[in-house]
C-alpha cells in the first residue's frame, strides 16, 4: 500500500480549521464588530439559526453513527476501513464537514455575529484543500471503482 492508502492526512485538519475559524470570528468580532440587522429581521434570523444548528447536529450525529456502524474511523487523519454511502452520506460525501460549516452559520445567526457567517465558507474551502481532496484520493486508491461510482452519484458538498 502507498502512504495515501494508509492515511489521507498526517494531522486531523478539519477540527483544527473549524476551531481556528471560530476563534478568528470571535476575535474579529471583538476587534471589529460588524453591524447586525435590526428587529424583527434579527429575531427571524435567530430562529433560522437554531433550525440550522439543529439540522447540522442531526446530520453530524447521523454521519458519526453511520461510520460507527460501518466500523470505520471518524478521524480524518486515519485510513478508512470501509466506504460509507448510507445515511447522510447518500446526500453529501462530507456530511460532517457540511454540518460543521452549517454550525458556524447557525451560531452566527443566533449570536448576530457576521464574522461566523463570513468565515464559514473560508473554513469549508480550507478544509476542502487540506483534507477533503486528500481523503478523496485515499478513498479512490482504497476502494477504486466502488468509490468512483459513488462520486458520480453524490456531490462533494450539497
């Protein structure tokens, strides 16, 4: 096996990226708060934020359960033992990363902190470059045609 087949990453990049994005959003809000929408729009966005957080958490939990049921690792720096295509993986190839991005957006809407909303797509892009593209190469090398067929049916994000 080549190193890419054994492990897609040496570091668990996604948690590091999202924690850094959250920290940056908080710091930027403290240093340079951006204006938020007045009532009643802010109240509507607050409710939408809770809905997004709920969906994101449900998606994260469902993805983690699907991975546990398949007896494969959830750690982005460890090699996959099985290709998971059920549960939320039937709709997105990266439900946990999508869920993390949605969590940032939802928290931004709840707290009225624009920086969370602005940095969420940045975190997603960095995660794609540092983790997802490497994971995809690992999965293709490990599972071959089965993975390529899955890629044809299910989008990377949404």
